[in-house]
């Protein structure tokens, strides 16, 4: 099986970190769920890099189901 390398833009990484801490301040359980869903989405890209639509700049993005 082919596995793809996923590059996360620094801006996206910062946004993920900020969101994690926002959830953590309110509920560590929610923060853990956010982290798990985020990693699951990223891991999904390693096996199917074309699963999400590409924008005009060639960037693929995904809105988390439980944490929009």
C-alpha cells in the first residue's frame, strides 16, 4: 500500500494547537477527542491523499465532523 507524506502548514499547526488549548480550558476530555479526531483525519490523508477537495492553491483541507 502506498503511503503519502502529509505536510502541515505552520499556520494550520498553530491553529490546531490553539484549538486544542481552547477545548482543554473548557474540558480536557473534549480536548482529547479533538486531538484524536484531528490525528485520525491527518492519518487518513496518508493512505488516501485525494480524499478531500483541493482549493485553487492546491491545498487540501478538511473540517472536522465533531469540532467545526
